């Protein structure tokens, strides 16, 4: 579902994450749909570098994005995995620390792949599932009907991807869900105990903005970071920066005491 841009500051603020414990180990995760229409824009490299993330999940990557970010960020993120899926369907994971069990997961409905990996981090091994779910468009290409009919496809994707997770490893699910927090693909995880760090702190705050028919401005919160009970978010930010139609989402994670 796509929502109009909200102007009321109170709706965007949320109640905030619990305060960090002084000196506790933490991990910074960044998820960002970099947008294929601005492929190779060097501003994206600057945004990622300034975010200071340990793990970076990217959606809508392609060979042009890979070439740019490999050139600019290889020294900062020596462990990288790219899944090529055409001009707008790729997905990538950049990491400061080693990656293991890396696996590309095809969409069960024929759209964008997901990416699963286990990262060795300062707070222990973390399984990361990066997703880019079915956009709100019908199979015939209509956004008008797709907003109302594509939810089941996203639900099928997240359920299928979730089945690929390795048991016994703390896991974070993040990326472009193309869905609000109330939609089935996000809600099914919430019903299982996952907590959406983004909507908990910034309810309804947009992470994507665009224009309908090139005229009417619209925005929605489509990007989410789902946490299990093992983790808590100690800082959640939507970074209003970069050339994409999505804004990067930066979450600082710590172990639940």
C-alpha cells in the first residue's frame, strides 16, 4: 500500500529505542534500495561510507552498480556477494567481516531473488536474510490494480525465503518489502515474534518517495528491519540522503540482555 507523505511530526517520531548500555558491543546494519535508474551514481558510495555500517544490504543492484561500488568501497568492505538479476533485480551484501553459508534464493513467483548469509561479527555470528519482494504492480504492469492484488505474492515470497533459514543462528531479515508494516508479508513475521525496528521507532515515516503519473507526490514506508528476540535496536535512522528514490535505513543492533 502506498501512502501520501505525512506532514505531522508526531506521527513520524515514534517512542525511540531503548538506550544503549555503555561499552556494549553493537553492530551497524544498513539496508538500501539504490534504484537502478541512477546506477553508478558516485553519491551512493559517499552515503554508504558515511553511514559507517558493518553490514550493507543493497537492492536493485546490477553490473553498473557493482562496478561503481567495488571500485569505491572494496577496501572498506572486503567481503562482498553480488547476485545479478537483470537491470533492476540484483541484490548484494557488503561486509567488514567474513561471510559464510552465502546463498541466493529465487523468488517463488518469478520476481527478485533474496540473499542469505551468515556473517561473523563483533556480537557473534548473525544470519542475514536480505529481501526485495514483489513490487505493488500487477503481472500486466498496472500499479492501479497491483497495489491491491500483489500482497499475496509478497506473502508467498517471504514464507518461502524464511524456510531457507538455518536454525539455531540469530537472524535479521531486512530489505525492501514493498509493503507497509500492516501488510501480510510483514505481519506474518510479527505474529511469529519478529519486531520491525523501523516501524516501531518511526511509525509511518516514509522510506520511499515518488510521483504518481509524474505529478502527484506519494511516499510510503516500504523498507523494514525485522529483529528476533535475540537482538534489540539501540538506534534506528532513516537517512534522508542519496540519489535513490528510497532512503537508506540504518539500524544499530545489540544483544538482548
